[in-house]
């Protein structure tokens, strides 16, 4: 389980939040919301161990991320707001590479993962530079299906997706939570989370609770 303990984060000379206590429980979805520059991506990077807290701690199963090392990387699937695909490779080739590099137990083969994200064979067989923005997003999200990961951290995963793509992603999230996984994501899309029972993390509220500059 990931936990922020009295965590503070400054960026660009500005305090984004301070003293945040947060536990990401198994089977739960957390949705970070806030305007541009509010700190949503920074919060995910802090959770991923890509940024260090300026005060307090971020822990995985009770161990600070800096110490948790490979155990944490194997449990984590982080998808940034960029698609992260190599444009000269096909979607399947990208996924083969991602699966080989990932730490967790393999779950699904890359072609099947592409198909589950609604990419047809023609889309999967051409270099990613020829795909549309929504197709690129789908190919990037297919990485969620490749390897077992207890914690998904997803930055703007609904961006560029049409209604069918959004429904697919919701289904993937529901299946992940149903397996006891945890997910935290950022979004600008207002949606009814329904059965997913998302818990909101409102960046403005975190900042207001602290207030002031770094
Ligand atoms: N590499 C960086 N160096 C310094 N400051 C940064 C850096 N990246 C982001 N910031 C600052 O951190 C603050 C939060 O940025 P962040 O990207 O976390 O916001 P966000 O809520 O994800 O925004 P958006 O909705 O626009 O994606 C902003 O004030 C931004 O200028």
C-alpha cells in the first residue's frame, strides 16, 4: 500500500501542498482534480518516486520509496500524460518492448492487449507515427494489460479517447480494482464514476489546507 505521511512538495519555488496524509487502499480508485498547474502530475510523480517530498515521507508497504527499490518498481505501472511510444515501432512492437522491461508477472500477450483496447490488426501493424491521437492513447493504455501491477498511476488517461475508449478504460479500471489493485489518476474530464466509487483528491483543497509560498 502507498502512503503519504505529512508529505510536502514544492515546485518552481511554489509550495504545492504540505502535510498531506493519504493512504491508497487496495481495491480503490483515487482521482486527482484541479486546474492547470495545480499539481496533479507532480502528485503522481511524488507517488511514483520520481519526485522526493520536501518534507514528510512517501512509503510503499511501510518502507520509504527510496529504500523500497525494485520491489516497488515491480508493483507499479506508471503511464504519463504523453503516450510514451516509440513512433518508428508498431503498437505491438512497443508493447513487446514494454513487457520485456516490466517487472511484474506477464498477464497478456501484446497483440491481445492491443485488441482489448479496440485497435484492429491494421492499426497494430503500422508504425505508431501513423496512428491518431486516440489510437496512440489506446496503444499506450494497452501496457496496463501486459504485466501484473498492484498500483496504477495514470496521468490524464482519458485524454483523446472517444466514448468507446472511455468505456473500455473504465472497464479496465473496474477489473483492476476487482482484483484488489489500486489506481490513482488525474483528469480534467468530469464524469460519473458510478460503481468505481472514486475518491477525489482535490489539489486546491490540499493547497488551501497548507497555504503560502515555499
Ligand atoms: N520541471 C519543473 N520544474 C519546475 N516547476 C515545475 C516543473 N514541472 C512543473 N512545475 C510547476 O509545478 C506546478 C504544478 O505542475 P503540474 O504539472 O504538477 O500541474 P498539473 O496540475 O498536472 O497541470 P496540468 O493540468 O496543466 O497538467 C506548476 O506551477 C508548474 O509550473
